[in-house]
C-alpha cells in the first residue's frame, strides 16, 4: 500500500527561517571547546544518587567581547552533565528562579509519568500566573490542570541501557524560547556492557551539544517571541527558528586539540529547528571516518561507518573517530553540509603530534540488540503531522492536555506510522522504538538501533515498531522542532 496522501504538501527546504544576528559574527575556530562540568550528587545511599539543580539567569561570555544572559541549569549553558548507572536510581530536585515557570523532561528517559516533565507540571516561584501568561491564546484549553510547585523531585529508576540522554525545558507553549536561552544539558547513562568495550573515555570522550543561535546587537540571544510573553513565535518563523552562529557546548565554532587516537563523540543536535549533515573535512583516505556505535537508545549491534551523518533536532549519534588516520598537524573541520556560509562550519579538531598511547581496538560486535517483531504487532496506528491555517497539528488536532490520541497496552508491540507534509523530527516519550520502514521501503542509513526521535522528511511515511513498558500513565509524542511543538504539534497517549 502506498503512503497515505497528505492534503497539502509544503515545498521542501530549510525547516525554518533564518534569523540574522545583529552583531558581527565572531571569528571561527578561536574558542576552545568547553566541556560541561559533571554534576556531583548532594548525597548517595544504597539505592540512589540525589542531585539538586536550580535553573537561573546568569551572564555568560559566549562570544568574545559580549555578555549574554542565559537561562541555565545551575546558571550554565549547557547545564551540568548528569551521569547515571543503569539500574541505579537517580533523583533530581529541580528548583527555578527564572522569570517563567519550567518543566524538566529527561529526553530518552524511561520515566514514570509523575517525573516525566509533563508540560503543566511546573516548577516556579510564587507569583507565576500561568493563566495570565496563556490568556488570550486559543487552543490553550486545559491550562486549569497546571500546577506550579517551588521545587519538584524527579525520580528516574534508570531501568534502561547505557545511552546519551539529555534534559531540557518542556513548558507548555514556551519550550522553544526557553531551550533557546540555554535550558538543556547532557544526562549520560553508563552500564557494564558498555564498560566492557573499553571505549575511549576521559579526555577522549567528548559530549558535543550542537545548537544554532542568533544574537542581538547587545549580545543577548535573539528569539522572535510574540509580544506580551505569549506562547508561540512570530509568524514568519512558524516553520522554525534558525540561527547563524553555530555553538558547540555553548562556544561558537570551537576548536578541540586531539591526540592521534580514537575519540568518542556523543553528538547531540540541540537546535530548535535546524537539521544537520555532519562530516569531517578532510575525510581520511578510505572514507568512513564517522564510526557510529550508538543511537538515541544506546549501542548498536555492530559499528556502522558513515561519510556523513544527518542529525535532526533532538537526535543523538554516538560516534568514534580515529584521528590517527590523519597526519600530525592536520586541522579537521566538522562541517554541516546542509548549511551555507557560517552555518556550514561547526567546529574543528587540531590533531596533535605522535606519541599518544592508544590501546583501543574497534570491536566487531558491540551489543546484542533485541529486535521488536512487527509480525507480533497488536495494533497499527497512523499519525499525520501537518500544518493547518494557524498551527501545527497531529491527525488534524492541536495539542490539548488530557486528550489522548492512543491508548497502547504495556508490554505489547505496536506499529506506529508517522506521515508528514514537512520536516518533522518525531519524538516519543517513555520508550524508544525501532524504525522498520520508510516510504514502504527499507529504513534509512541513519535509522539503525533504538531511536526515540526519527527524522521524517516532507511527504514521507516512516513506520516504527514500539513497545511501551512498565509505567502506566499519560505520555507525550510530539514534533521536536520546538517552534512546531510550541505551536501545538504535540499529542498525548495513555499506557495501561
Ligand atoms: Cu526532547 Cu518531549 O522532548
Ligand atoms: Cu514539526
């Protein structure tokens, strides 16, 4: 059967509109690559590690000669990295001193509903009035259910395999501007299986949070918010906000000095809307320099070599690079083949001299990955992601809290089919899925492994096999283009 036809096809193109900075762009490859600090637990007991994080405004020196106000976890952008062990509980108390309330979602977390960062389960200070903030906005029905607490304890059982997760703001209607201001950080899960592989670690393991931003003349983040602090984005930017400065871990086009050795790059596209096609330039002779070992949901079965990697917002690729394939003194640029001018560059690696010890050998097998059997599926559901006159919809509906579009049973395999008119990175909460087909053909070259976000291109249908486990409740599916998400391209499903 052919993909269901969608009514109105938007022309392909950039999934957003470029907002130009009003200051001269800084020189590239000057700033040193920052590595976010790893957060220490405030205490630990036999079963869990406890952390405290306060979201606050702070001044950061992101661009030379300018101060930028960030809204950051612990006042930094990116926020501190949290590290968990698989099977060991992580409990994080979040507080907020921000001008607006916030909800915190652990993206990729296998998390019970009450800790999942539901967009109306807010953390904030006294005086925040959500009703006033959302007043006058149609389609914001259901706001009555909002609750604001001065602090919230997010409990993560961590019944999941090693993977690169990230945490970010998920506030109803304001996720785009709040993540843009800096509310995002890494959360890494480690386990025994991964440790046994002896992957590059320490200074040779680099989490890379890639995000484009634009800056106003005074150095502040420029974001085309609606006047009056209402949710949503100004009309020309409804397809997504694209910036002209590429930040990696908060630094513009940074440089990392590397040994002639294997490195582990945990790539995260934390942009609001920009898709990336990452490649190394020059390519080492023989190509295949980006050796993918993991995806959103952890290790692949075996390494997969790529010349370039497409990365939609919120996707993670766990990649190894052997810099000993380059002569000492080479400057290797990480480029974005979907960008142009400044956005075609991301960062660079300066390859050092000889003498670096490296014991690592790339294993042929990485992990035994369970395969969900589509033949066992008990249901097939289709979700159409489409624009209407005013907002972005799923199956013709804008998001309404409390209205579920599906009620899958825990422990059973289902086939979910995502059909789109435009670029939509489709994300499911609670559990990852496996892509089983694209446009009635085979999965694409970036679809391997457990995914929680899938890059769906204009006029495509992507089929995934999914099985939700353990936690009954209401969870979200949405487009991870944050402007689309804020403009209602989100839906709930309930598990039972
Ligand atoms: Cu990364 Cu529902 O979000
Ligand atoms: Cu979208």
